[in-house]
C-alpha cells in the first residue's frame, strides 16, 4: 500500500491560474479601492511639511553692493610703464583690483574672524541684545579656539558674495535671525573692505615709491653721465662743419640724452604719484547700495515645501495601496492551498485534542 493517501475521487487537481497582464483598468480599480488613503496620506504629509516650515526660525537678509574705481593714476601709470619699457626700464604698475578678490575676501576666514570677535548691540522685538556672535548664537565649544572656529563656520553660512561679470559690481548679503544684526554685520563688512583696500594700496604705493626712488637715482646718474659725455665731446670738437663722422657722433650723444631725459621725467612723475598714493586715505570704491535699512524677511519656501511633501505623500500612498492590493491578490490565489492546509491540520490534531479533553479531570481540555 502506498504511503500517500489516495486522492478522493471526484476532486479535480488544483491547477494554478495563469498570470494575466495588468491593464489600466486594474490600476484605476486599485486607486478607487484605496482612494481614502491615497487622498488622506498626501494631505497629512503636506500638513506636516507646512507645520515644520512654520516652526523653523525666520531669518532676515540685508544686502549691499559696491564697485571698484580707478584711483586716478591708472592711465598715467600705464603710459609711464609703456614708454619706459621702450628703454628697458621696468616700472611696477600696482596691479588692477579684481572684483572677485573682494568677493572672496567677504567670505574669507580673515574677515569672518573679525566679525566673530566684534560685539554687536541692537534691539529687536522690544528686547535689547548685546554680545559677540558666539554669545548671540549660543556657540560654546568648551575652549576659545574651538568656539571661534565654530562661530566662523556659522558666519560663513550667513554671508554670501558674488560678482556681476558684466558690470564688475560686487554684491553681498547677510542673513541672521535679527534684521538689525544683519545690517550691522553688512556695514562692518564694508568697513573691513575699506580698511583692506586702504592698507593694501598704501603698502603697494610704499613699495613702488622705494623701487621708483632707486631707479630714479640711477636714471639721474645715467643722464648726468650722458650729458658729461656730450659736454666733453663738444669741448674736444668745436668745429665739425666738414666732419660728417663728428656730426653723427654728436647726434648720437644728443639722442642718448633725450632718451634718458624722457626716462628720468617718467620716473620722476611715477615717483611723485607713488608718494601721493602712499599717504592717500580716500576710498577707491563706490558703495552702490548700503545695508542700512535693507533688511527684509527671507521667504521660507512654504509653498515649495508643501508641494514637495504633497508629492512625497502621494508616492507613499500609491505605493502602500499597490502593496496592499498585491497582498490581497496573493491571499486570494493561495486560498485553496490554505484551506487544504487547515483541513489537514484539523484531521491531524483532532484525535490529539480529543484525548486531551478526555484526560482532563473535569472533562475539559487543560
């Protein structure tokens, strides 16, 4: 006799249903079947996004812009350098101010460290605030060096600078939780730019003056030597009417003197200009827009975040709906196998359950 129980007569063998293609009608049916969750979940996501956005602290942005201008001697210095180069003389040009340099300075560690070490005092919302950025933003890292470093990194995220490539205008923005603080930090940035510009130009002018002074003394000696050579030649050759070689020699000496006189004049002009620039204390950039009175609240992006959360919630809701539909379909397809399993389980455990009930003292299963 075979170990396997004979299949009951008249019970056909279960044939698994062939999978069919999913149509648009099936998809629409899933959406309609779980329409409540597909509507409520995105709305819940959007509400959470709006709530979190409204809970985030508001920041206020102060803007400023400035443009560099010629110090007034750029053209003359360029002409001096060009003419002097024809005679083998190198006159340093102080270099042009690149707007990107100042944009980088605004967010440099040098400037941000000075901002971090400054004490600000202002009133906002009827309350008076006073302290350094580390105190205002409650930055405490245990030791001064780490606190300063963290404060600088915090300020780096609050200051932004960019250059208009068409006009050369340097624009910057400061964003802090208080409008008065944003304007004060922006004003200090302009002061730091002015100090850097002034000290840099004065140091460049001092270096140029020292170089030009030495070259001017050398040019004066060369001019004096050329004049002495012409003087000695004329004393030795008083009559040159019938001596073409002597006349050519005289013209060469005169031309050499003229060239050295031009070099001496140009170096003298450059030297005087360098002396003026060394003590010049006037700004060489024009403030187009100051930060005073420009603070305004920055948009929080509530609408954008709400739409993004709504889209995310819709994706999650649709995903859950199709997952539930897939589980439901799987249970329906496995219903015959599940029923057969339950029947066999009852047949196998039935005698055991009856024996346990009979063995119980009160006739009930223990």
